């Protein structure tokens, strides 16, 4: 029985080594990612493989144009992603696959589909952020398109970023078709749902980020910012939003909403 897990164990081991070598994750993030990987390994191999594709594709884009992102104050920190970031991206899919093991079999396809859709959203959101920050034009604020905000401010979107979101979600939908080939309990036609909800999840994320996430104003530059200190070094003043709502909270909330929507929709597919 354990022989069947040789391939995924090797793949996870290689992924962990690469993540550590290139500092894609810090120590806590790596430990959390390994825990989530082993949960997926013993509950749903298709979801594990799709999650690994999300990790590799998003990590590659993180290093794309890194110096440009760093100059704008939006680059991922050099120490790598932390435990909270890993949990908010992979915690929901892992939890859903655990649920799929104990619920009645007729609900399992819907739960697995919800898990994969949450990964599609995570990939769409990451691709939108990593590519959008390379745009030559500043993002527009989703809730007020007449306002432009600095790159990296939650709620801002760009054409390049939306192209990234569509592509990132499409990649997960395509991989879904590949890794679930032969799994008759999972309807192949639901790939379109994964793609659509993955992309719409990124839009919902931007909307929640604009409305709920804490926003500050730089006292020197007079621009919106998501943190208490602006890239120029000046302190910022609180403007609106909930102080406890950071980007990770928005990610987690969006994943929960998207997976819930997909679950109920897929029951009627």
C-alpha cells in the first residue's frame, strides 16, 4: 500500500528542498506546507498535485521582476512566505479534503471540487498580484475606478493583473482535467466552474480588500497604503477599514466564500 505513495513523497520532498534552497518559504512556512502536503497526500492525491502546481507557478512569478517589485515596496520578503500565508492559501483545501473522507460518498465530489476551486482562486490571486505589480500603470481602485492607487494596495486592479488572474485560474482548471482523468465520480464539465469561480474569487478578493482591509494614508506622499509605514519611510495615518483585517484574512475569507459557493453549485451539476 505504501508503494503507491512513493511518487508523491518524492515530489513533496523535492518541492520542499527547492522551496528551502530558494527561500520561497521560511522555516515555519515550510513546516506548515509539509503538514498540509501530507494531509492532502493521504486524503486526495489529485488535490495534492494541483496544490503543488499552485506553489511552483506562484513561486516562479514571485521572483519575476523581483528588483522592480522591491523598489515599489511590494516584493515578497526575502525570508520567504510565513506560516500565516501558507495556512490562508492551503488550509481550506486541506481541511476540505479531510472532510471529504468522513462525509457520505455522494457529497465527496462536491467537496473535492470546492477544494480545487479554492486553489484556483489562490492561484488567480497570486498571479494577479505578481504580474499586476509589474504593470507600467498604477492600479485603479475597484470600488472607484477614477482613483489610482500604488501597486500592491489591496483593492487595486490592472489589466495585466487581470490577465494573470484569468491565466492562473485557467491553469488550475486545465490541471484538474489532467489529474482527475478517470475519476468518474468527479464531473469533467465542472472545469469551467473552477475557472470561472477562481477568477471571480480574485475579483471578490479585491472588493473585500478595498472595503474591509485596513487602509492608511502616507503623511508624506499622501497616497493609500496597507501598512503603518510607507515605502518612503514615513509613518502613515489610519483612514478606514478594520485594523485586524490584513491581506491574509481577506485571502482566507475569500477562499471560504468561493469554496462554499462551488460546493452548493456542484451539488446540482
